[in-house]
């Protein structure tokens, strides 16, 4: 679950793991990011969960996926699944 931050013309691209696929055409993807404490210099995990558009319901819990930022699709969805990560 290494986070990959790239800036593309069409929006940011991240990689994460699908943690829920119970909604229609939507999967929840969890992104893991390591952050360093400013004083103690110890690294700790920070996770973020994004509701992501999956129109064909191809991805299921445990799949590693690449997501891309896009226009708002619904109230909470601003990401779309691009492909499966290797």
C-alpha cells in the first residue's frame, strides 16, 4: 500500500486498496500515507478513505487499484478507478 502522488493534467493519481464494495457502482478505497512527527521524527501511518466510481463493479475487497481525481460524480464521489495495480 505505497501511496503514489503524481500531478497529472486531469488530476491527482493515487494507489490504494479496496476496503468496501457494498454500494452500487462505488467502491471505498483506502490510501496509506506515512507521515513524520515534527519533534520526535518517528513515522506513523495516516489513512484516508475515498468513495470511488466503479461503473462496471469490477473491483472487490482486497484489490489494489489506481484511482484518479475527476469532476464531482455525486455528493461524496470525486475519484474514479483507473485500473488494477500490480
